[in-house]
């Protein structure tokens, strides 16, 4: 009998043995094409020797040193490289071990920022119904997925949620994409006024929604309007790029394509590419300075923040993404993959929408293409597709069910950027 506590206690999963490039192999020798990088993690594929070598060298030098005693060369170099490529204004990087930790850190940084500048009443977070920001309590309260939130609702901080930007489902026939984007962005202003601007601390959003919506990008102008509203009411804009960042959408940071920069940005998954657990919260100098000139201490931290070995691995990953041209390749290969999906499934009667950016693509399934009627959630269509694909040797990431009474079944494709045409 196994003593591991699996997340799905009734599933009987194969045991992974090794990975090579875009493939994973189980202990029975079965080969799987990695079509989702796990959950948009393995952007370099498996067995990248440059990353492995960088990790080995750091292990030989020193695997770990606690950040209350030391900084480290890889963490310093990684922060500098991230900032060199980050959207204008972002200036300081706080390293953590994963996505939920990055979001949790962003929540606490936003709160501490307003305490430092003498606005202690600001503690309310606004986010979007169709969103996932992680599973720790603050991040879970911020996310808009009711099913995930429900059991823990009594434990949650103050948040409220506005509509997502979901053109396929919500744009009216007589409305341009731009006008639609402005309309849903303006819901943020309505919600700020409802809660009282003086009480709101931050708006959280994923630039391209991943886990809960299958690679859903915003329409043009949406985030520019969101940025305007946040500025108007002195509210921090936090963009969660845990899943869509690190080149996944064809630019290193997804928000580059929307022409805006946040006050705080979170990233994880692709940063370590699965070779090490690492995430980051990146903020503006204004926020950093408020703490530096105030208490001089961010009242938040974990034992493994700034882990030298994780940072060394991530530095090698980031070097491949930027200097090695893999972000550019993600954009090019993503365009080809999108065209192949359109060719193969564009007219399929059960495929309602194919969408996304770069190597971050989603397929939404419907029972009726014309009316966009979703499948009955009880059928768990996407989950069955995942199972069938897995049995056939393809790994893809499903989401079945409804959020907000609207959403059906999606498959998310987030393959390694090293895909060739044949894959
Ligand atoms: N934020 C987003 C947008 C995510 O997609 C996820 C995970 O899927 C998280 C946060 C949480 O990250 P982690 O699972 O590394 O804690």
C-alpha cells in the first residue's frame, strides 16, 4: 500500500519514469506527448542539459542560504535579468516558491503599501469571476472560481468579482470588440464606487486567463481602460502572469501585448520550467520605496524565498527564453499550432471557439455551435477528452463545468516551446 496522499484519492495514475524533450515516459515504457507542459510549466521540455548543469553547479557551490543572513549571486542575477526585460516601471523582484505564494505575497504587499502611506482602510480586493489565482487562502479568495472557493468561504478575506472579458460568450451582436471591452472594463469602476474607492486596495487579473477559461485573451483596449480606472481611484493593478507569463503567449510578459504595465506582477510556472519550484512577485519602485522609507521591512516571508538553487535554475531558463530566442520561437510555433488547430477543428460541430496567444491555446467545446449551448456539465466532456487523449498518449489540460452559469468545457494546450512541426 502506498503512503502518499494523492490529490485525487480514487485515481490510479501511472508512475513517471523519465522525460526527454517534448515526451514523458512512464515505468511501463508508455510514451506521452506533452501538450500542456503539465499545467503550463515545462516551457523548455524535459531534460534540458543547460538548466540541469546550472542547477548542479549551484548545488556544488551552496544549495541554500537563508535570506535573513545572505543574498546570493543567482538570485541577484535573476532579479536583474527579469527587470531588464520587464515592462516599464517594474523594478524590484521578490522570489518565492510558486504561483500561490507569489499571489499571496502580492496581496500582503498591497496591504502593507497602503499601511505605509497612511491609508489603512484600504483592504478590499476586486478580481474577476472567471479567474484562478491559486489555492492558499488569500489567493483562493481572490480567484473567482466558485467551486474551488465554496468549502473555504468562511475563512476568506474581503473580495468581490466583476465580469471577465469573454468575447466569445458575452459580446453583443451589434457591439464592436473594442466597445465590448470598454463595457466590461467599466464594471470595475461601478464596483469601486459600490465598495467605496477609499476601501479598495487592488484589482487582480490574469492578462490571458488560463486554468478556468482555456487561454482566454482580452479584447484590444480592455486592459488600457482597466489601467485608467485603477489610476483614477489610486488602486493597485496586480497582473497575475503565473500561468501566462515567461514567454508562454509569445512575449516574455503577456501584458506587453496589451500595452500596459501593472503595479505588481506575479509569475511562476515557466520561470522554473519545472526544473525547480520558483515564483516571483515584481513591483514598482514606488511600492518598494514606500516600504524602504517606512518600516523598512516587508512583513512577509517564507524559508525558501530567494532559494539559490531555484534561482540558478531559473536564471538558466530565462537566459534560454531571452538570449536563446525561445520566446520568439514560442510566438512562431504558436502561430503554426493555432493554424493547425483551426484547420483540424475549426468546422467541427462540437468546437465553439479556438483562442489564445502564442503557445497558450484553448479549445471550447459546445453541444450546439450555432447557439453556443454548452454540454451538460454533468457529462464532464473535457475531462473525458483529457482521459481519452491521455490513454492515446497525449497530455492536455481540461476544465469541465460551469463558472458563473456560463462556461462549459475547455481544453488548454500549453506545449513546450521546443515543439517541431511534426509534434
Ligand atoms: N495564478 C494563476 C494564474 C495560476 O494559473 C495558478 C496555477 O495554476 C496559480 C496562480 C497558482 O500557482 P501554484 O499552483 O504554483 O501555486
